[in-house]
């Protein structure tokens, strides 16, 4: 019988760590905590329709117990794994207004900060569509024995040490980068391990998919309207019209475009002038992954990874995907802005 060579995520990460003999192992252990929480959340997501976790947070079930929304549960799982693991000093979560300082008794000089969206696309939970977890890891700037400061937390995306996401879809996958390419691992539930299934992911330079919430078209800036119109025009040479694909779950839309080529846009709108997506735990990690896969990520007028964060839950517009598509969307957006300025 032929045996298939399986590389687990744990083996892969340990091998990567061995390339840096001076590394403390803290980052590897943070990954182990994330993997553990991801497996628990995966179990909860798979049971979502069977147990009372689809309900609204704050209500009680028939036994009088509190019903927890899946995003609250996911937050608790990641918080608890990372805090008990004790290798990061602070966690910034979409679910918490402020930074959570990890009271650490295991590692006495933790240097990493984790920013995360424990369950992104949560409006899709009730309808069985793909959802996910996004994480970003960076190093604090101040000395390890001092309290973590706001400057430690508000760092540009280019300072990320690692970023990744877990997609709970038709299978569960973890995709991550530490700045040396992007690799994807699929959870084999029969052995409870994430196994390397998508080595060295690269996004095509051009794609045939555009993902945008077109319901907001009337509120888009002129240049974005022009780009959406361009995607829908007929032109054999450029294989247009492109296919419109929008799930409304960033990770699911991003993951499809990453593998097949395409563009995802969440532009500024009249209602949301800074866009909707959050810089620290949605746009930055996705931009790091996208650039490492050979794609591009922009606010429309500058590289996402260069944005200087001002607030923990800051929003920014996002244009992300195949390089040539993002370049064109960016240039139409910019010329639309100057047309609007010049009346
Ligand atoms: O930020 C949360 C989120 O659900 C993303 O996952 C998704 O891309 C976006 O919002 C969808 O927003 P809208 O419903 O406005 O298109």
C-alpha cells in the first residue's frame, strides 16, 4: 500500500523555527494556541445548528442557561487559549473595546501582540455560509517588563511578524504567512491535524472575478462606479464581463479570489466614508497575506500596510487582489476623485 507523505502544520512551523536557531519559540507557541482555539471553534461551528449557539447573546435557552452567539464563543476560545498559553502580552479583538492585557505567569517577557477578529462574517452564521477567524501578530516596541502602550498596539501593517486566517467552509483551512510566502493547511478531522494542502500560494496577476457589495453602487465614489461598470462590459480580449461573486464574508471572498484571481473592494461610501472594514484585524493581515502571494492591497490611494493607525478599531477602504486588477481599480478611483474635485 502506498503511503502519502503528510506534513502537519505543527511540523511545518517547527521546521520553520529551526531555521532561526536563536528564536525563543514564543511565536511557535502562539501559533499552537491559535491552532488549538481554531479546532475548538471549528467544532462549535460544525455543531452550530444542533446546539443553542445561533441565538442572540443575552438570551437564555430552555434550561435557563445563557445562549452565546458563536462570535462571543469564538472570542472566549481565542482569548482563553492565548491567555493560558501566556506567550503574548496583549490582545486586540474585534469583540473588545479596549486592548486586553494578558496577565502572564508563564513567559515573563512576552513580546508579541495579537490582533484578531475571532469570527468574521458572522451575519453568515445563521445561513450556513463560510465564516472565519483572522489574526495578525506583531512585536511590541517598548521594553517587555513595562506595561503595553497604545504605541505598541497601533503599529503599521508592515511591522507584522505573521498573519493568517482560518476559514470554516466546506472544509476548514488555515492560511498564514510569516513573510516567506503563503501556505495553506486543511484540517483532517480524522486525525485532528491541519495538513499542508496548498503550499506556496500565488495569486494570478489578472483575474476574472470582482467582489463588491453592488447594492451600495449609488453611494460609491465615481471612480469605483466606473471600475464596476468596466468589470461588467463585454470585451473578448480581456475576458470581460468578469464574474460577480460576493458572499459578504471577507474571508470567503478573499480566499476564493486568492486561489482563482480576482479583486475584492470595500470602498468608502456616502454612509461609511472610511469604508467598513477594520485596519488592525481585517485589512492589515489580509494585505500581508495578499502581498506575500504576489497580489496587491490598497486603500485606493495608498498601500494598506503603510497606513499609520490612529485608533484600535479604525476602518479603511480596501481594494485587494490580483495586482493588475487592483492597479486599474486604484487608478480609476483616483481619477474619479480628481474629476469630482474639478467639478
Ligand atoms: O466586517 C464584517 C463583514 O461581514 C466582512 O466579513 C464582509 O466582507 C463585510 O462585513 C460585508 O459587509 P456588507 O454586508 O456591507 O457588504
